[in-house]
C-alpha cells in the first residue's frame, strides 16, 4: 500500500511539473496579444512626430509609402519595446537605403514607438475591424453578367436554388459564398466534390472526396465506409467538383464583375 501511495504521489508531481503554467489574466483589459496597450496621449504625440518626420516615406499610417517599407508588419518594429529597436535605426539612419539619420530625444522616440504599437495592434485586433458597405456595384450589369459572360445561369436559377438567397445571408456572407463557395458545417445540403477511383483490378469505388494529393486519395462511399488508396501509374482518379466553375471564375472576375454580381444577388429576396 505504501508503495502504491508513493507511486501516486510521484506521478502527480511529474504531471504537475509537465503541465504548462496558466496564462496570466489581462490586467484591467489593457493587454492585446500579450503587449501592453500604449498610452493614448503618447500615441497622439507619436503620430504627429511620425507624420512630420517619417510619413513622407513610410506613409502617414506607417503602412508604407514613397520608398519606405510597411512598419506595421516590420519584424524589427514588431519586436520593438519603447524604442529599443527603432531608436538606433532612427539615430544612425540607413544611408544605403536612402533613410537619413534623425537625432530625436528619447521621449520622442518612445512616442513614435507607442504610435507604431497602436497601429500594429489595430491590425491584429480583428474585433476592431469595421466592414464597409460591400454592395457598391450595378445590379443590372450584375444580372447581365449572371446570364451572360459569367455563365452562372447554367448551374443556378434566381427562381430555383437562389430564390430568397438574400434573406438567408447578409451581403458580406453572400459575397464570401459567391467567391469561395466551400461547404459549411451548417449547410443543409453541403456540396462536396465527388470522386471515382479505379485500381488496376478494375473495381471502381465512388463517393465524396475526403483527401487528395500527389501521393494518396481517399473517399467515403454512400454507405459511409472510408477508402484510401496510394496513387501510382495504375490508379485512375476522376474528380467531379461542382464548385470548380467558381474557382475558374475567380481567376477571371474583375472588381466590377464581383461587385455587380453581388449587387444583383442581394435583390433575390
């Protein structure tokens, strides 16, 4: 019994040692992606200093400009803490890349760092991203494209499968489905690529495509059974993807085509 207790204690201690420490809570909600949110006053000061000294090359939003790189996604700027990385670059410049030296006080460098951090966090924080109105096209031109050059009418009908589509999805979701119509978990009848695999034996297997690369192919048949095959010169693979036409259209769409078709689809209520 003593031996069992000792083993139990050793096992518990071992598991505790292997368990990762619990993540520290965000103090007062002032953390974003493990980085402290910079002081608003410092950000405002840093923006003015940055625009006056750096904006002509890096853009007023630090996302790149006339010859200067994007600092929002710069590895050096992302690794910076209160100017410890960008400070030396500002002080020395980069003559070989056309960047002059800026001899700024330490507090101004820290304010610039605060501004850059705020821009980085704005890019990281998806919850702060505001989607603008995506319905900006011409619905009549969209109808023409649907029934003409886009050949959408060969598979879809505004009075059939697309009837009331704009009631089911808002404009943003509808645009996503138009451009990337992949199966979703909540679809009543999700559309999956179908495949027929014929080995050298001649016995064909058909069903929903589960996996496909240069080396293997897998399918699930109508009975729910899973079949996997190694691809070789004797294995015949025929894939029928009902969404392939959308993938081809994505290579041909102009911006106007996409916006016009969406403007037409949102009228199908």
